[in-house]
């Protein structure tokens, strides 16, 4: 029996722009080429807005198949001082020539690579409690200081 696939709807939630520090390169581990990248700060704009506080990080892993996996934890402080713990996993990959340009710090059109994240939110702030109850997906691009994600709430 054929079942029609329901359409997926979303709406814009925010744009998260992170500033990264110098990576701690562990090198090739049994899981892949591991690096830990500090998140120094940044901004979040949109329906959810605030500033990214220092001391976050990305426990990134370059797999043998050329896919970079992201494992990020950071804290956002909203305008009213409320704190939101943001975690996301993600994948970034593309054609070797495109990834080489990215590695050299050259601009890369986001359409030339697959760069997606799955953020989750956790807060005790009553005014932002709705974030605890949503799923989201983001499309990434790489800027000179770090990534920028265009995040959508999945409806």
C-alpha cells in the first residue's frame, strides 16, 4: 500500500553567527581526525535573539569519507539575561575542490556544499520555554570568523 509522504513545513527561527578560536588539533584518532574548536562569542538574531557567551566549543571530527561531523555546545544570553543552552550536531561536506577552497579560507557559496545542523534548546526561562518544545534545522555557511546558520523551526 502506497502512503503519501506528508509535507514538511518550517518557519524562520533565527540566524546564529559564531566566532571561533584556534582549533586544538588532536590528529587522527580511532574515530577520525579530531579537533576541538572554541566558540568565543557571536550573535543570534530573529525570533530567538541574544549573544553567544564564551566557553562553548565544537568537538569536530573529520571522518574517513571526507564528512566533517559537528558536536557543538554553547550558551546564548537573551536580551533580558535569560540563558539558553544550545547544542547541535551537523554535517559538512562537498566536492574536494570546494572543500579545499574552504580550507584555504576562500569564500564558498553555501549552495556548493552540504552544511546542515540539528539544534536543540534548553532553558529555565519562562519566556523562552517554548524553545524546549521545538525541533529545528539549520543551513550553514562559512564566514571568515566562523559559521553562520540560518535556523528554521520545524512545524
